[in-house]
């Protein structure tokens, strides 16, 4: 699957037939692609800060939210600590992605459970790939890195971005 196919699949779920919107989304993603980044999956959803739905694109490196040809809203997969799906009558299926950079909420997500599992798997793969080359060379630095990540999680919890349960789950994932 290439970038165009992936974004087309997301727009098909979105129900948006505009060729201009699709082409703009493909251009914005292709302009932001990192070295070695590959497409994984796509779905449709709405970020609470935006009125209309957009496309969620999962890559081997990031989760991207695309809307109206604007630059993608990225979430690095190596920073993802928790992915959950809840349901509400008003907002449909809600995908919540907790990362070291903050919590992200997407509403009315099509096929949310399947997409959440894909995000979990891609996140674990990204963390494994990032850690693999560094393991033999830097054993002592990983302790400092872990402490830094735990401090960021604690700050998110203290700031109200994470509930006590989300903080606990994210901490357990980091510690192992």
C-alpha cells in the first residue's frame, strides 16, 4: 500500500468525495514523510478542536491527523504510552492516545477498535526499533532516559492531562 492508497481509504471512510481534499492530503503527508517511514493504516475521525472530520493516518513512525490540506498533526509512536477506545452517545467511538507529549482525543472514529490495535502494535514496533540499536551501547543512559520519561508522565498527570488510571498504565508500560 502506498500513501495515495492509504489516504484514499481514509477519505472513503470519511465519506468525502472531494478530489481536491484528497490530493491536498496526499501532498501534505508526502511533504512531511520522514526517512524510512511507511504507510500502515488509515481511518476517519474528528479532533475535538475541529468542527469537521479528518483522516487519521498511521505510519511506521507517527500517527497523523489530516484535515483540509493543512499540515498534519503528528504524534510520534515512540512516545505513545496508552491507546484506549470508549463510546459515547454524543461523540461515537472515541480514540484516546496518550503520549509523552500529551493526550490526544479523536471522536467519531470509524473502526476505532481495529485502528487502536494497529496503533498499539505500530507503537510497540517503533519503540523496539528505536531501542534495538541503542541497547548494547548505552545501558547506563537508559536509566536516565526512563527517569526523564517518568517525570514527563508525572507532569502530565499533575497537569490534569492524564487520569490516575492512565498515569498508572503508562508508568507500568515504561517500567515493564
